[in-house]
C-alpha cells in the first residue's frame, strides 16, 4: 500500500492523448442564459429610481412613479404619478406630481393634485399646494400651505349608470300612465 507507484493506479494512455475529463461533454445539453436568481428591487415595477450616488442638474419629466434617493437640482415633474424623496434624497427643485412623499430633504415648492406626505425625519423648506396632506410628528416644515379645491367629477361608469336608470324607469311610468289613460278615455 505504501510502496505503490503512481503508474499502477492510473490506466495506461497514449502519450499524445488529452487527459480524461471527469465531466461528460455538454454539446447537446441546452444551457440557460438566465441567472439562477433574479434581482428584485424594493420598488414596484413601473417606478424609476435615482440612486444615492447620482447627481442630476436640470429638468426631470417622468411618466412613471419616481423615487429620488440621490441629489437633484432643477425641477421634477410627474403630473399623474407619485414622486418619493427617499431618506437619502437631497432635492433643490420645485416638484409637481399627483402624490409627493418626502422622507429626505427638499428645498423648493410642491404642487400635488393628490396627496402630500411629509414623514418623520423629513426637512422641507418651501410652499405646498395640495389636495390632501399628512405631516408626521418629527418632520421639519418651513413654508406655507395652500389647499387646492378639486371639483369631484362623477366617474364615466357612474355617469352612464345615472343616465340609464331614468331611461329604465320612464317606460315603467309611461306604461302606468297609458293604462290609467286607457281607463279614463272610456
């Protein structure tokens, strides 16, 4: 056992042959190019994110929700979506959006057709125009507040439903009127 030679354990092979590989050949086996585990960000799909190490100077127009965790100078607009200024976000800009959530620092005015949430730890210097607002205890706010009166418009489905109901009720009333009129005309 101790005196065995290495040559006795290995099979004899020709000098020019390549060493045998312990793994079988994979020529006919399809290989997936997808990673084994996918990365899922903390933000929902359809949301753009400006990361901590990003600095943007200029105008941002977004057609999707936007999370700002970096620095932005200029103006930010997402008229029909939500803008969130994350805890690491540093924004020196006017912000226009449907909803605005502030967790970081904002120097500038906010105009929101929906809701403004100013969370604990937020630092906001500027005027706010809003339809609804929520300010948590521990948030720092310096500026003025102005409520926007939003006219409530009926939804198209409800408006159509309201138009259909009288049309259904009228034939019933007419049929009652016709039967009453028929008995009076005799």
